[in-house]
């Protein structure tokens, strides 16, 4: 079991698996990708036509790759690095090939469209050492100065199991958890839509914390407090308390926070390998064509600085080198706030309601700090004050209410150099680190952990400089990932459905939004992939193309599964 607090219905092999199939837009992206007919075709007269893809993160690279396979010529613009928030870095000042995942680091098996691409490029995954996960040797929960050592949830004091039960009861009582779980497993679209429509209407104005407070199961403040610290799945979720409860339900329904796996060698390899990959099935282009070979020097074009709508409903893109090019279609995958700040935009690019939605976009902040160490010393066995073995590891994956919040221990086998993520935080907890340098951060983290593990000298194992990030401080990101606040459902719906451009005025078509920001499951790479596939469908349709009748795309079945609409009055 991977959850700190188990969810109401546990997976058994007899049941179909949970996937990120809805609940807002229950479309089988995984089946669409696996179908031999492919994702669709464009008229031969359009073959070789350039399409701008702004942002070379996962969403942009997936979109560019699929457009290239259809015979279009994607022109990728990337301000920072291919990979975006799939950012894997090495450590200066120490030997070896140790890496740290500054953005995404653990992926649920329910991310089946993402998995399609992981398999395509031949990457391997391995269990990620989350709190109390089967592969995690031990976990320490340290709250209010009191530490509990646990190998399974059964080792924690009764109050933690009471909190787990309260969460299960609360989900059942307030969010039809078992029924939704069954419907998602069975891909029962009418049932998913029936349950979710009612919940969207009822809960769009509710915070995560308000949802807990409204539940009879969570009457106890103490239980809410503990729940906030240790949460479910990956640990503490109290920094999400002000967010819309709909965001949390999306995560727990789709098991986004469960059974996580890391990508061996780092997640950035995925977009990098796709950049170089020569697809076997490709229209118009010669065998051996790749995204890399379609770009001068094998690199994307630089940052976009200006976007204009020009005559004939074209999108004109200016980049930081001063190059100006005009396209019939463009896909924008970077964070929406870029359109408000770093990129000079023409108002006529989007309808006013979409601009409002982008302005209202709310981001989570997030900081991480990693250090390289000489070996996985945490697996050394502890002794008590008399020198007798306790049978415990000297240090464990740690959840705490101290500054560090979550500490992850990442090893690659005994006696090999290893990595510690000393701290991974969100929102206010992340902002606390913002003004501190990497070394100042590390000192505070070592002090916090020293209070939990007074007998362990972590510092003497450190073999290189720390690496750190605060995503809110990154000029081409400005935040970690979108998280809707109460009342944001309508904005989210506008942005997600933007690929259905027949519904927009003719002079607002041709630029397509995609990426984590407009996904229903922001903060999960699956959403970046799903929205990329929507945009690919949108571009294909824009050029007069169509899918094969045996493999309808997201836009073909849109009317049957469209996200519920709330009144605008
Ligand atoms: C701290 C953190 C932890 C996460 N953890 C997980 C996890 O464990 N599991 C999971 O599944 N997902 C996780 N995610 C989410 C996942 O990383 C994202 O969903 C995914 O990487 C987003 O891809 P994207 O292409 O939509 O956006 P991005 O990766 O942000 O790509 C957009 C690209 O646009 C570029 N850009 C910006 N401005 C311009 C410009 N003016 N011109 C050209 N290019 C521009 C950026 O440099 C960037 O490369 C995490 C994210 C963060 C930040």
C-alpha cells in the first residue's frame, strides 16, 4: 500500500485498473494512442506546412512529434531547455552520474497516455520511495516534536488510523467515492458524468479545508491538523487546503497520488528522446526525419517575445533573435502567465473570456533541494543508548511539520553514491525558502533534520554542492503548476475546451492552448500529454483533416462527453 492514508477502495487484480479517464472529460487517450489507424490525417496539400509550437516541455514535444508524423512541419520555440518542468540535473563538484529531478519525479501508473510515450522511447521506471510505500524501507512521521517510526501504516499510533478512516468516510459521504471508483474502472461514461456533474455544481465554491470541515467524519480539529500534515498518497496536503476541493477529488479518484514510479536516469530523457526519435510511421517526410532534423542546428528556436494576429487570421511569432514568422496555426504550451508578461500579445489572439481565465489562473509554488551523498547511510542500523541494536534504520523517508516537510532518500544500491531530497515543499512552505541561497537552505534543512535524527551526522556524507529550485522564481515558469481556487471551474473549462475552435468566432481561431496549465489534472504530466493530443486534433481539424472512423479523436466525441457547463450569470 502506498498511501499514508489509504483511500476507500483498494485495487485488486480482479478489477480493471484506475486510469486518468476523466472525470471531467472521460476520453480514452490511451486507446486513441494505441490504435493502429493513428491519430488522423491532413490533406496532402497541407503537407510540409509549418506550425508553431511554443514551449518545448512535454506537451509541446508530444504535440510537435504527432504533427510531424501527420506530415506537418512543427517549428518548436523553447526559451529555456527541452523538457520544461521535466528537468533532470546533475551535481557539480562530485563524480558519477547522480541526478536530481527538479520538477516531476514520480508518476502514477494511472498516467496511461504518458506511459505510452515512456514505452515508445524505451525508458524504464522503478518504484518511487514515497512515505510508507512498499519499496520504502521505513518512514518517520515527526509532528509537534514527536517522531514515529513506521514500516507500514500499522506501526503508526491509532490516531493516524482514525484520521485515515475519517478521510475515507469523508470521501464516501461527500463525493460518492466508491461509485466513482467503480465507474472510472469500468469507463462507465454516463455514470461518471452523472456523479461528477452533481459534484461540480455542488462543490465548485468549496475549498479542500471547507469540505473537510463540512464532513461529520472530520469534526475533530486535531484530526484535520494531522491529516493536513500527513495527508494521503505522497504525504501532507495542507498547503492545498485553500484550493478547490474539485482539484483534490480529481487526484484521489484517478489515483494520481498512488503507486508512484520514477523514470530510471531522469524524466527529462523522455522529451529529449522524443526530440531525436525517428518515427517508423511518418507521412510526407523521408524516413529518418526527427524533430531535431527539422530544426536548424538540431535545436529549437529561442524564446517567443511577441505574438500577433495578422491578416488572413494568421499568427505571427517574433522570437528573441528578432526572427519573425507567420503561421496558419500555432500551439501555445507554456504557462499562461507568460502571455500576460514575458510575451507581448495582441488582444485579438483570444476571446476576452479566455483572457480572463488566463489572468485568474492560480499556481502552486514549489521548492526542492537535493544533495549528493557518499552512500545510502540511512540504511545503517540504529543502536539505543546502551549500544543495543534497535532493528531500525538510522534515518528514514521523513514527513514533518518542520521547515523541510518532506525528505526523500534515493539510492541506487548499497555502497554507491546516493541522493537526498532534503526538502520538497509547496505554497507557503515553498515561499519560506525563496530568499535563501542553496547553501543557506541546506543549513536550515540540516538543522531541522538534526532535531529529528540527533545521532546522525548527515553533513559528513555530503559529497557535492546542493541543487535547488523555486519554480515561482523561474522567469519562464513563474509557478510550479496550476491549482484552481474555488469558483475557478468555469475558467478551467474555457481553457481546456479551447481546442474546439468551431465554437469560437472565426477571427479567434488558429492558436491552440495546451499543457499543464489548461489540464484538469495540473501538476501531473498526464494532463500535459492529454491536452497536447487535444491541440493536435484541433490543428488537424483546422487544416481540414480528419481521424479514421475507427479511431475517433477527442474533438469527434466532444459533444457526448463535454465537461459540464455551469451557468455564467
Ligand atoms: C515541482 C514540480 C513537481 C512535479 N511533480 C510531478 C510528478 O511527480 N508527477 C507528474 O506527473 N507531474 C509532476 N509535475 C508536473 C509536470 O512536470 C508537468 O505537468 C509537465 O512537465 C508540464 O509540461 P508542459 O509541457 O505542459 O509545460 P512545461 O514543462 O512548463 O513546458 C513549457 C515550456 O515553455 C517554455 N517557455 C516559456 N516561455 C516561453 C517563451 N516565451 N517562448 C518559448 N518557450 C517558452 C518553458 O521554458 C517550458 O520549457 C511537477 C511539476 C513541478 C513544477
